[in-house]
C-alpha cells in the first residue's frame, strides 16, 4: 500500500497544476478572485499565479516519475 503513495501524490500535484495552468472550469479565475490573492487587480498577480501553476506541473511531473520508479523497484 505504501508503495503507491508517492505515485498518487505526484499525480495529484500534476493534475492540480494542469487544472490551474489550463484554467479548467475557471479554477484560475476563482483563485484570482479568492482571498488567497494578496494583490487583487494587479496585472502581475495573473503572471505569478500562472508561474505557480507551472511549478506545480513541474513538481508533479518529477514526483510522478519518482513514484513510478519507486513502485517498480520496491
């Protein structure tokens, strides 16, 4: 059971990052309108949120590859 946890964590990060970057069902718009946005109305906040989403995709990709390798070799 514990062998699949890194794989699921990586897939979760990857899917969340892709939903954020591609604005799936308005996720990025809702995040920009939420209280988590400390700079509402600033043109740089859209860029910052997009870069955070791309970072989630990158971390999710690495974690998914690590999870697959961990599952295969353990």
